[in-house]
C-alpha cells in the first residue's frame, strides 16, 4: 500500500461513518477539538500531575502528519473482568452480572429475564460516556431518539425526562445504569472512559528504566512504574505495554481515527440452541440472534451488541413444543452450560484499541519511575487514577419532547 502522509482534517465521531448520528460539520469539529485537547494535554505533560512529563513519542494526528493509509494495529484483550475473575463458575459469572461496577474492561452489559427467570436479552456496549454527554449538549433530540429506538420493547415506558435532571443529562439514569433491563446506552463504570483510553495510550509511550538503569519491558512493572490504569485489569497493562514496545523501537504512536473503544470480535462457534431441552440434537443458533446495533463488527469496530432469540423460534419435543425459545436455551458446548448469565458471553468477546505509528524515529531516553517510591516498588495500585474524568453533571440542553 502506498503512503498517504497527511494530517487528519478532524477526528471523526466513534464508529463513523458506519455510525452516523447526524452531527453537523461544526459539531463534528467540536467533537474533534475535544479529542485534540485531551491529546495535546498528554503531549504537554499534564503540569501538576505526578510523574507526567512531555511526550516526544505520542502524537495528535490533526497536528502531526502521518501515513493515514496504514493498517492500524489492533491491541486486544478479553472483555470479561479480570479483577473479579473468581476461579469457579458460576460464581464468577454471577458476580460479573451483579453490578456494572464489576464490568471494568471497557465492556458493560445488562440482562433482561422473563417471569420464569430465563434470559430474554443480553445487551453489551463499549461506547464511552463522553460521546453521549457530547450528544446531550449538542444534539439532545438525537440522544432521546437513540434511547427510544434502541429499546423498542420499552419505548412505551420511556420518557426523555427519565434521563434528564432538568436541563442536565443524567448518564446514570435508570435505563442506562440498569443490569436487569437490557436497555443500556453507554459505559458507566467510573474507569471505563474514552479519556482513560487516551491517557493510557499516551503514557504507554514513555520508555522507563528501573533503579539499576535496565529498560522495563514487563507489562505489570511498566504500568506500576508509569502509574497509568490498573495493573490487574486485562486491558490497561496490555494497552500500555504494546504501545511501549512500539516506542522502544523508535516509533511515535497515536490512536487510530475514529477514536473509540470497540468490540473487536465475538466468537460464537461454541454456541448451539437446545430446541428440545434435552441437551441432544441441538441446532445452530438461528440467524438474527446476535444483533450488532451500533458499529461495524466486520471492521472490528462493534459498539453495541444485543443477543436475543428471534420471535417465532419455538421449541420442539414433549417438554418444549411451541414455547418461544430464549437466550437461556443456548448451550455453550465448551463448558456444557446453558446461558444463565450475560457474563458467559463476555468470556468470548475480544475488545480493542487501534494504534497508528510514525516509524523510523529514535527512541526517547528512558526515564526512571517517578519519585523515590514508585508503584513498581511500593505495590501501590489505583484504578485509572490519572485518567481525565468525565463530568456528566455539566451536560446541559433544552429538553426535547417525547419522540
């Protein structure tokens, strides 16, 4: 592929153009400027924040020209939360389902069950809260329509006043913060933010050395030394160490446009449908069960996934005949378990951040771990302590009417 070295005109909205929420050119520019400010702050060194220095190997693609035609490098990890990875099922699945606060790998989900306790839908999202707050400020009617259109089964129960406190958007409203309705719109776990992704990617470019002057390559030692993210997560150490390996080769690194957290892949090969309820003579899961509602999974850019057995798919045999089948009638042939928890799917979902590079440079001089006692030496651990916080309470608009 030939080189196409240029600056980006703008950072596109997440999932664009497959996801097009109808932003005007001026609104797209405003979103781009928001991303650009985050990046410029990282590059400048975040004055006043412990251990943050200028970043010679992290770049802002709207400021620095690079090969925009390159194939981005996919940095991937498993979506099931590693921090609460209990050794035995079903406890690990139950804990992961119990609260969105436990779902801390930039993937969150909500499970809707019927009166018999069987799962009707499982809905996954990896959309950062900052973009939805941006919609709240700039396109409130679009935000309202997304809530309603993504959740047709609840449309007659929903009203925009449910997610607005006066003229302020409430990101943790009852429809988005739920674990039991399947209506979630975007991430709410405090560490699952788009700004945290930018922070970890940027700080991952800092080459570090230990007290003996040896370059740090171990992903846990590296994250503890630089103080970004959470060492026990699946995601943060992998993001940081993968980017750091590129930086050690002399590359400058950034995040591929459009900047977002994405579902990279969902492996469904182990799932079959138990139409008779006997565990025998199972069939392939029917088309239309795994619905990608936002994003393009064919480009490894999934944003919202809903799992639901299509209406009209009914059981067979003496016990199941004529019954509408549910997600709980799906069997995971690898574990020989019916799907009783949304977290069982999270074991098979791979998440991604995509990186781009400017190769051929010289690695920056390695820096020591900040301070006399670094996290690498003291064992200190904090959840994304250096991530730029998002503030849902500042998202204001003039509320629209119910659509």
